[in-house]
């Protein structure tokens, strides 16, 4: 297990991802599923910049 706030580390190292908001797990699952199917608007806004990145981030 690894805890990070660095998107690049998470995307490079993880095969499973958990997103916490105020200390509570909001979504957990395989990296692809979490990235492409956010469970709520907050997670969608959090991941939006990453999903729109074209390899330049």
C-alpha cells in the first residue's frame, strides 16, 4: 500500500486506487474503473484534469 497526493505516482504505480474525502473512502477499485467511472461529482472534478491530460502533465 502507498499513500500519495501525487497523481503521477498514483497513475504509474497503482493497479488499485482509493479516493478519500475528509478521511472517508469515497471510491475504491481498479485504477481504470475509478478513472473512467467516478462515483460522484467531486471525484469527477478531481479526476477531470488528469483525464484531459494528453501526456504533457
